[in-house]
C-alpha cells in the first residue's frame, strides 16, 4: 500500500532528506520510502521506485515537502511519520 503525506510550503535540505529516506527503509513494514521536496526530479524518482500517487502529480509543488511510502499498512506509515 502506498501512502503519501504532503506538507505545503515546508522546506528541508535535500541531503538531509536523502539520509532520512535511507533510514525509513529500515523500519518494519516499510518496503520503499522517499522523502523529498516536490521537484520534478523527485516526482520522477517516486514514479521509478513505485511510491507515486495521483496527489503527488497534482497537488504538490517544488515548495512542498512530501513523504511517500510503500508499506504494509497504517501502523507502518504512522511509524514512518513519527520517525
């Protein structure tokens, strides 16, 4: 199940986000994770790794932060957001 959270107008450094993505993939129940800004490149990466959703294509801009995860369920996604 692919889950997405978008935080409008929230900026985070790309190096930090790459490190966070790597750590999230280690959590139980998480198959794939991408944390990033809503740039075209990050949207393309999300599609390539299987965590894109229609909202990612339509509702997000380069100024927005997102968490996209392929996980086993709501409990795993909650753990991702908490981390």
